[in-house]
C-alpha cells in the first residue's frame, strides 16, 4: 500500500496541480498517478464541503447545522464520484477514448484539490468578513471551483487524447449517461423493495397461519 502513498506520488500530485497539461499526460503514459490518493482527495473534498456548510461565518452562511448530515453528504459525494467515473468510461469507450478507469478516477480526484484548499481558506476567511466584504469569500471559493473544473477538463482531455471540442461533447454525453444510470439504480432499488415486501408478506402470512 505504501507505493500508492509514496513521497513520489504526493510530489507528482503537486506537479499536476501546477502543470496540469504535462501532469495528466504523464499520469496516463507513465502511470505516475495514484487511485488511492485520488479517492482520499475526494473524501477530503467532501469533508471540506461539509465543514464549510457547518462552520462558515453567519455573514455568508444561513444554513441550519441541524439539517446537515455529514455522513450522508460523504456517501453522496463518493457515489457521485463513482457514477461520474463509470459514466465517462462507458461513453469514452464508445468514442475512441484512450483513458482507463483508473486514469479517469485520478483525473477527477486530483481536480478536487484546488476546490478543497479554497473551501478551507474560504471557511477561515468567512469568520472575519463583514456584511460588505462577502465578495472576498465568494471570490476565494469561485477561484477554487473554477481551477478545479479546469483541471478536471484538462485531465479528461489528456487521458483520452481528445481535442477540447470532443472533450466537451463527451462530458455532455457523460452527464446524460449519469442521469440514465441514476434512473436505473432508482428503478432497481424500487424493484428490490417490492420483491422484499412481497416475500416478507408471504413470510408473515405463513407465520400467522402456523
């Protein structure tokens, strides 16, 4: 396991953040990325997102902390991450993409790093801003989100060896595929619930008749 969290892997993460074009290229062609690190980064993103919603100053945050379930949000982020990776891999397999599932997972996971960092900074800054200084907080968070999305876009483009136009097209189709997968999962969940209720009712009837 140590090879996945080696100093070299962490150093290459920093290089990828500052040089996303080259970083993602070598992740694909020299296997310099790490899926466990990517998953850890997604977990840290979820923690920073929830912490921001819970701890951001009242000037920029009017949410009721009692309505926030950190575990539910963590599972939601991880589920979204998994479905996004599977959807993109499914679509790009049909569109000549060169990226493997692990490359997609790394590209998206590494892209969450700027968002996580800026959410933490934004949460801290929110404790000190006044009513007329909300723009500073908004700018910090917006910069992190923008750079994170740009990193993910470059990552998908590099691992699949796509042009920018084809990358944008596949991302649109990817989100359509995500909606289809979510719909099928909900349908399957509902079907399994009906089957369970059917057999449970039979079991209950047999118990009462016995």
